[in-house]
């Protein structure tokens, strides 16, 4: 080394040393403001980057989604624990008190959050905060999803159900239930949200939509052949090739007076202006319609399929449901569709549906973003972390439901389960606004099913898997035994 280079080397070493001293000083100065590690909830964060996402998803794939939760609650002797899910440091909250705390602190300590996979599949969701978007949607939806507004759709739902069963169930003696349930609820959503009628268009839409749904909460690895990549491509196709065309056509029809401003959610979105008089962008409407289709179709199809799944093994419950529904069927004239009063008579049937939702909640839980540091049960929850609440932490917990593995619709008689224990639709300000819509489509499905058929499972011990919603592993193939008369 040349002697003239020594001063430069000396300066470099000195500068590096001073930088280290400054860094340590800053670290020590800020250390007291950081969340002490021993005040975080117990738990492990798993592997680098992916954390425990694989274990969480694998529990569902193996048919025991509650195992991820219950194993850690038992291991840590705590109703909350830390982990890493969907590449985010996460605290899982379990139990009714935890549900109450989170639901009552919505938009105060926490706000809705979706994993990276959702933001990439719905790109416009990044344009504004989820809090702002949720507020917008909740101003729009009540005119459609309130019970009094939904009354006009009962007959439409029943007509579609009759056409669905005539086309796909009555001409065969064996069916695979889950894809048919998806077809039914998607048909309803397309008709009521978009006024789509053509079965061919709906079928094409559904094929792409299924790919989107499968990748929605997948591990966000954007590589060829992954569910995530397929979902992104399906989302792009649906929005750009299908929904934008429908939106532009409806704009023209509204301008020419050929469509009604109140005929469906699409018309309402196109005509609704914000406080500044601005209308929603077409792509933003496409994303929101797509989100509504996810919420209004996929969850209900899971519930309908599992009603078939459980009633196959419960002849006494099946018969009680059929007796209730046949009383209603006998009161109808030939060709008369169901109405709102008929729905109100389906009390036992809805108790059965609720017990199905307890056993197999379509939404396993949901993520929240922590807005500010807070303490819960003596543990520090840092700002920027995510929290996750789990329906299974109460639905399958003997502390809240005695004999939780026993199917018992009577749990929902009278005042029903204790608050914050039965949460298939969430709770608080973020409770699913489509809860009443889901009740209608599930009950209309049950009515048209039990008055037509008895059935047996072709795979008696078929496993339930979660991906990302609970589904029968083989789609639930059944043998049908039709009744000669529908009355």
C-alpha cells in the first residue's frame, strides 16, 4: 500500500467508528420508546418472511382449521398470541372478550386490513385508505341490504332457485353439490347486483371468478402456476373484459332512460356522487362490484353446501326442516313464488343454518391494522402490527358452546348464544352489511332443496378443507331421491 493512502484509510476508519457511535447513541435514545419484547404476547414468528403462514393454511387444508388456534392457545396458556401471517407480524385474538374489544374499537385502535394478495388483486383498493372506502360503501349499501329493501328480491331469488334446480338437479340422480351451490349463489348475485340474465355469460364469469376466489387469501407468490398469479390474471380479465363493458353499457342505458336508477347496485354506484359532486371512476366501480360478488357469493355458497352436508347425516333435523318448508309450500298457489312473510316463517330452518355456520363459518376470521400502540391483558400491541380474530376461537370452544361438536339448532332459540360468541358475519361497525341478503338466499335454497329431495352422501366420511373458505374436499357428491310431488 502506498504511504500516501494511509491518511485516507485513517479517515475512513475514523468516520466508520463515529458512525457506529452515533448509531448506538440513537438506538439507546429510542430504546425506551420501543415496545419491550417481553411485553409482547407469547408466541413464535416462524420462518423468515413467510412466518407461520404455511402452518396456518395447512391446518385448513388438512381439515382442522381450528387446530392452528387451539394448539397455540394451549401451548402459551394465553387467549392472545403473536405469530407472523401473510408476511406480517400478527397478534391473534381469541374468545368473546377479545371479539368485543376489537369490534368496539374499530376505527379507533384498529381498522380493517387485507393482505398483500388482496391489494394486488384489487388494485384500486390502494388509492385510498380502507377506512375511507368502507365508509363510502356503507353509505351506498343500506338502500339495498336493509330487510325492508330486500323484500322485493325474495320472489326473484325464488324464481332463480326454481330455474336452477330444474336445470341442474331434477334431470339426474347424482350431483356434486359445491359447484352447484356456487353456480346458484353466483347467478343470484349477478342478477341482483348487475341485472345479468344470460346463463352463458354468467357461466363464463363464474369460471374466472373461481380462479380469483381461490387465490384471494393465498400466499402472495407471484409466479407462473401459483394460485396468486391465476387470481391476478382472472381479476384483470373480469374487470377489463367483462365488468367495464357492462358498466359502459349501463351508463348509456341510464342516459337514454332504458335502465332504472334503482334497479340494482350497479345503477346506484354509477349515479351516486360524493360530497364534492364527483362520481366514482369506472374501474373503481368494477373493483367494488367484484368485492361485493366475493362477499355475496362465495360465503353463501359454502353455507348452502354445508347445509346439504350436515342434513344428510341428521334425519331428524332434516325432517323438521322439511315439515316447516312444506307447510309454506302447501300455502302457495300454483306458480306463486315465495314472499317476505314466508321467509319470516322459516325460524327452525334458520336455526339449522346458524348451527351450520357455527360448524363451518365461511369467514374464518379477519385481519385488522393496529392504528396506535395499545395494551390488552397486560400485553403490548405495537402500532403497525396486525391483529387477527378467529371465529373458531368461540364457535368450537366448550366455554361458549357446550358439547361444541354436537349439532344442536336449539342453541339459537330465544335470545340465542351469548354476545360475541357467534360471529360468522363479524361484529361491530364492520359486521357484514350483506347478512340479511345471505339469510334470504340460504333460506330460499333450503326451501327449494328439501321440498324436492332427500339425499345421501356418496362419500360418507368426506373431509372438510379450508381454501380459503371451508369446502367439502371432493365437492360433496350425493345421491338424490326426488319426491313425486312438491306439495
